[in-house]
C-alpha cells in the first residue's frame, strides 16, 4: 500500500515510556510526525504519553513487547489499518547492562535474554514493519546501539549487553544492504553515556542522546546507510 500523502509521517519508537525513547518521541512529534510510543507495559506507555498529548503533540501510546511475536504483528496490522504507513522505526528497547558479569563466568541465560530483546527484538520489529517502510517516500530504521558494541574497543565488561549490541550492529549492516534498493536508510546510533535508569547518574543529558538518534532519522535520502554513528560522526566497529 503506498504511503498516503493525506496523513503526516508515522514514526514508531520501541521502549519509549522513559529515557531516550521518550525524548525521541517528543522530538519526532514536534517535527511533525505521528509518534507511536511503544511500551511493554501499556499503563506506563499511556502515563508517559499523557503530558505530551496534553501539550498538543501527536503522540499515540501502543502496547509493544519486542520479545513477543503477537504484539509486534498486532502493531504492524494496526499501523496498516489506522494509517496505511510507517516512515520511521527507532529500535530503542534494550535490557541488561550487566556490569556485574565477566565473560568467563557469565550466566548464559542472562546473555540469551539480552540477545532476545536487544538483537532479536529489534530485528523482529524491523521485519514486521519493512512492508510499510518500503512504501514510505523517506524510510528510516535507526537501531539505538552502544559504543560497548564496538568490537574494536571491546573489553571484558557487561558481556551480555555488549555482545547483543555488537550483534545489533551486524544486523544493521545486513538490513541496510538488503533494503538499499528500496531507499530504506538503516543505521546504528550510539547515544553516548546518558543519564537514564539504565545508564545511571553522571552521563550526559537525555536530550543530547536523543539528538544523536534524531540525526539518523533526519538524514537526507542520499545519506549514509549501514553505518555506526554518535553525534553524526562515524564510530569504529
């Protein structure tokens, strides 16, 4: 189904009821998107969306558990029925910054859980929305990654998180190559160490991390694809 010019562009952000995801939703809505605020817990998603909606922004909370095929498929069907389009996907949902673990002794069940959300959750959501994205005039997929996923700089810390982000970076390259002919720009973005519930205190403001993500959303159609960036600058893989 071709993207309808009668409706504003639609952007989906996963894991968006707090932190960087919520700030990206706000910025997308301020930029003229219908911003779909995806949240595993519908009540938390609705509570996060409420002040943005009251401020006059076009924000729509949606139940979305990226680990669950049914909710991801349901979201794709709802977008098709409600808007007939999806123009931007920001894969922001992530778990398990496992600083207490080391590779030689890591609990592999923890590693599996991180891979399920941080890699397969993003991949699953992208697969579900690709049919709509391919019909968008300016489609973008932004995978929110981490410098911890850079193999060139990887150490022994947070093995589940870092391995899952390295794998997310690899999937970014592969999706970018596969979708290049459809004009879909697919990039991984590290927002930097940001003061969030996961990142802890001491990081840079959430607004700066969200700005890094928005840079990839707002790329021109001839912009880079398959890259890994922070603040618009390439990072080592």
